[in-house]
């Protein structure tokens, strides 16, 4: 008799709540242009290290759009995030990738001086 072996083909993503982001000194950037983001990290990635260090490896955002009535459209894609600064404000933006078809967008902003 052969034993069944489960093979994980893709890394699992864990959604990070606004509350957890807030505890680490981050909040969603307020958007009025219809872009909606939800933050995820790869399973096994140290959340505290990702949110407190300059290395954003392992953090991404599901990117959706709202229609004119404010309802989420079904299509979405994942954007990798990178940390940068605008003047003195620390932010995380979507990493530009030509296949996605949009420029970098601000997703998160630092709320504390961490």
C-alpha cells in the first residue's frame, strides 16, 4: 500500500489585518481613486521583521478596484511592496512591474516613528 504525499506547489499567503498593521506602526494610505488593497505575507515569513526592517521581501498586496457605485470588481492581482520615503514620511508602494500595467501606488504609511 502506498502512502499519500501532499505536495505544496505554491506558498500560502496569510492576510494581515488592519489591527496587526497598526500594532506595528502602519496604516493603509487613504485612497479616493477606487484602488483597494489588502496586505498579505508568505507563510513562514517573520511579520515583525518585514514591517520593521527595510527589507519588504515576502509582503504583497491584493489589488482590486471599485466600480462607480463603490462595489469591488471581481478581478484582482498581487503586487509586491517596496519601502520608500516621501520627504520624511515612510511608505510602502507597489513595486513597478510592466506586466501589471500601472505605475507604483502608495499602499501603506508609517503611523509612528518606529
